[in-house]
C-alpha cells in the first residue's frame, strides 16, 4: 500500500545517505565575515605605568550681567595660572581648551554664565595630586577630567599585538593537533579594539567634581591614585583548511 511504499522509499533514502562520503567540516566566521575556515581570536592585555597625567579643569561663574560673570571667571583663571606656575608646571604645558559665555535658562534664574577650561599636562606623575590641589585652592570649581596615559602608546600597542598574535597561533596549532586538521595560511586577519584606538580610549580616566572632600584640605596624596594604564587588543584570524 501507499504507506508501506513510503516507508520503504524513506528507508532506502536514508540508507543511500548513510553510504555517501562525509562532507568536510568547515567552521564559518560569524555574520559571514572572514570567509570559511578555522576562525579564532587572540586577546592580549598589557598594563604599564602612566607617563603623563592630563588635568582638565577651570572656573565657572554666573551673574545677572555678562561682564561680571566674565570678570569673576577671568580673575579665577588668572589665580589658577599663578598657582600652577608656582607648582612648577611650565607655561607650554597649559592651554585653554574652551571658553563659553551664555545666558542661563530663565526658568533657573536667568542671568549669564561664563566658563573657561584649562588643559594641564603633568609629566611628573607623582606631582599630579599636588598640582590639582593647588588649582582647587586657587579657586578652580570645575574639574572635568583626570586622565592617566602613556605618551608612547604605539610601543605598548605593538607589544599587545605581538602577544595577541601568539595567542591566536597557539590556539590554531592546538585545534589542528586535537582535530587532525591541516592548517593553511591565514586568509583573513582583523585587529579588533572594542573601544577604538582614540587618545581618550587608551587612558585610565578618573572623573571628579569639586566638593568639600577636595576643597576642604584633604592630603594631596589621597586625591589621586595613578594605578596603571591598560591596553587591550584582539586579533581575529581565519585559517584556510585545505583538503588532505
């Protein structure tokens, strides 16, 4: 009958499939990237001591008259610059990065607000706390950012890249040994830095706001802790798997 014929046909089909030679196993890259082959990655993290601290701070004041708001801000910036000079920061390591004079929201009292921000590059890491404290005592009421970084990041990246490549190669050899694979040459290589290699992405950032704990005379060595700068790099590699 029809049902018996169908079962016989299905059984024959399954038997036929079972007799066919197995297809080669191919590991495909996710999302179609990297072609076909053995897809793996290697990640390395390098931690180094910072060689530069960048302080972004300044002054901001409001007044019903724009000229008064600007005058208060200018006076404080002048005091900050004098304090930085006394703290040993060279003039070439200080620059104004922003200046703004704008009306306040009428619903928040109106008037005018003037803000000025300085960028200070401190090359003596251990003196960063002292420099920051000097700026605060001179009247800085706007602390935007404290960044620890390394000036020669290319060398650190190169070290991380070497280590990431070694991790990827060791993985490939291990897979080849365990699964009896014959590895071909890499057919796809991608360097993946999740946060990108922008300046700010390669720093250890500590953001602060001025409050009683900073302006109230705390010991300067308690304000900051330099820690270390961390650089992470991932290499994605696809190895060809030629037929034996």
